[in-house]
C-alpha cells in the first residue's frame, strides 16, 4: 500500500463572517491511498485557529502517517489521537480503499435517494447582508435557520432575530444561533435571557471554550438551551469526555468529525451524550465535498431526525464536483450524477 498527501486551498465564493474574523479561503489536505489498482481518498479537514491539531508539525505528522500506512487504521488512530483531522482523513481513506465505489463509504438509504434534513446557515455580515441571506433561505424552503451572531452590536442582531420571530412562530421556523464564544461570562446570562424571549431553539457556545465552571453555571441558569461546540475540541479520552458532559450538563452537543477526531471518536461523544440524555446533531466544518460527503453518509446511519448542519458544499468556487445537492431544505445524494474520479486523481496525485 502506498500513501501520499496533498494540500488544497478552497476559495470562498463570498467571504464568510464569524466572530473570529472573516474567512476568504480554507486550507485542507487529502490523503490518497493506492493498493494495486484500487485507490482511496480522505480529507484531513484542518481548521486553522480552531483545530486542536493546528500545530507547527502538522504536515510532518501527515507525512509520518503516510510512511506508516502499513500499520493500519486502528494503530494509526491510536498513535494520532491528538491529531483529530488526520484521524478523520485516515478513516475515510481506508473505507474508500475498501469500497467497490471509492466515494460510497457508509451504506444507507441516503445513497439511494433518502435525504438528510439540514438547517440553513446565515453568515455574519452587516444587517442587510444577513437579511438577504435569510430571505434566500426562506425562499428555498428552509424552516430551520442557524444564524451566526456575536460580531455585530447585540441590539442589532436581536432586532434581526425579533423581526424573524414576528413573521414566523416557533412552530413555523426553528431558529438556532451560534455565538462562537463571543459573549463574556459577565453578560452572557442576561443576553441568553433576552434571546430566550424569542423562542429560539438553542445557542451554540455562548462563551469561549475552556471556562468550564462558568459554562456549567450558564447551562444551569439559562432559559435558552445551550449547545457545546468548541468546548469538545481537544478532549480525547473517554473519561475526560464523560467528566466534561457531567460537569457542564448542556442541552446539546455539536459533532464536527474533523475537529472531534473522526467517526469513531464522534460516536463515543454521542453514546456518552445519550447516556446523560443530552441531545446532539452533526455539522460539517468547511470541508470540501470529499469530507462533507463522508460526514453526510456517516450521519445518515445514525437515524437522527433533527436538521443537521451539512449545507456547506456550495460555499467554494473550486470545490470537488460531487453528486451532493441541497434542495428543499434537504441534502440529497444523486448517484446518477456520479463523481468525476479523474478530477480527484488529478488533484491528489
């Protein structure tokens, strides 16, 4: 077996605003396996400034993984536990290599026409830009929107949410918000109380990750359900995961396999959450269509009915062509469209 990796820069069609800044491009890496005439590919969805493995030796670790590929998936997963995006890529690549169809990794009805319900993502920007995005998503049939908040004046963001709620009841439109840790512990509860008056579904990561006692207190007191996102990053051992969830007791956790160590590690988070009666859903983390495809196929095996955060495939000008389609607030796999294997091989070899 031979393994190589390739860096690839995804270019946004339009800059994406978050409370951590504006994103114009996204670096990612592909691991490519060859064994005889068979090949497999996986995406290591490194997220600069956010991933636990955003480290100076990242590419050296990728090369080490390629050099040691004969050790196999299980041994490499254990050795690279603290490099979650590399594990994520390796899990895909091995499954891809072993599949009769290299881009079909997890058999489920999703591959034959059963869609996955998704939320509509609203990026930060000025209010008119956010209103424009909301109007487009509503016209496209979305009845669950996720708005990134925390970069603008809170009163302006509140007015936008309020205007949405005045037009649509909670039964007609589910609204999730993601603060990406933008609130300060001193004002977070007051803001969550205000937001709760709008009958929002939940808020992701209201305060910065790592403030565990403060987050636990917020979850106990907040009238608005709190979801952990960044808080899960860099927590690798099962006992540490369980202790974190038991201490904070969030309403939900958000699984991003690129950031939480791939499918096996994310599945461990899910099993622990369910033991503690904590809800969850899955979100992509700005991967190319190679990573998004794998996440969607895995998610489809989990039998969850909540809208998932998997609508990011259309964000880039130079994405990998894929039979994934967002239509009527669902993500569809269109097998009749197929994959352009020559494009994948051209990029990865």
